[in-house]
């Protein structure tokens, strides 16, 4: 881990310390960076899952009743009883 000198918004830092329950500036900044990193990774995973689902799920095929309902035959009436 590198050491970096930065200027920090003290008000935002205080809010973050309260939210995270951290005591030091270093812990607060590192926790905030991990939170953002984790959020980005979750978002990317969700987007990848949505892409996979969209490719695997063909809504047109699911809503086409002819593809999952058998055609009526002469020996079966509309209620499914033998004629």
C-alpha cells in the first residue's frame, strides 16, 4: 500500500466516519474506497447476469402459445375430453 498526501473534505470525512464507525482518517478513506470498489464490482456482476439472462431467455418464445400448447385434434375436444 502506498503513502499519499491528499487534502480531504473534513465535513465529508466526519460523515463517513460516523457512517462506517471508523476512528482514523486512514481507516475511513480505505473503507470508503473499498465500498466504492465493491459497489462497482456488484454492478458489473449484475449487468453481466442480466446480459446472460437476456441471451438465455427468449420472451417471444415464451409468449407464443402455439409453441407450448398442443394443437387440438379431432379426437379431443376443447376441454381435453375424448370425442
